[in-house]
C-alpha cells in the first residue's frame, strides 16, 4: 500500500493508503481533514502541492486539469510568472494515489 506524507506547518504525518483511491477520501477515512469545498474538482479549495512523487498520482482528469489551469493562471496574474516555478498543483479530491507521495495543503489564497 502506498504512503502519503502530509506536511502541514512544521508537522509531518505519514498515512498508509489504498492504491488508486482519492487522496482526500483516504486521509478523511484515516481521520485527517484536508481543506475541501465541492469535492468534485471544480472549486479548487482542496488544492495541494505535491512535494515528491507527482509521478505516483493518476493523470489529471478533464475537470481537474481545467481547475488547476485556472488556478495557475490566477496565481501568475497575482504573484508573477515565477510563483509556481518548480511546484506541482493537484486537487486532493480528484488525484488518485498509485505510489508514495509527499504533499502539503497549498496555502496561498486567490
């Protein structure tokens, strides 16, 4: 079973999750709440930054791809072109875990 390392502020928690399940659902099942809104991939409230293991997530669905693209465009307008350089944004309510990953909730608000 894959591991999800959740870094939040100065705390790191490690979760063993079921493969091919949604990050948000698995952490919720294990008693940890990530930020959420619609849980359908449209609002972007559940955005996370993938610190390690982005290749161990399912490909972006059409809905997630559109929402992430919109978020990235908004961040670039507000914070500049380099703000997201080297960062991988995903939605915890849409991304499925296929291997070990390290994530953190994305704190910047638009």
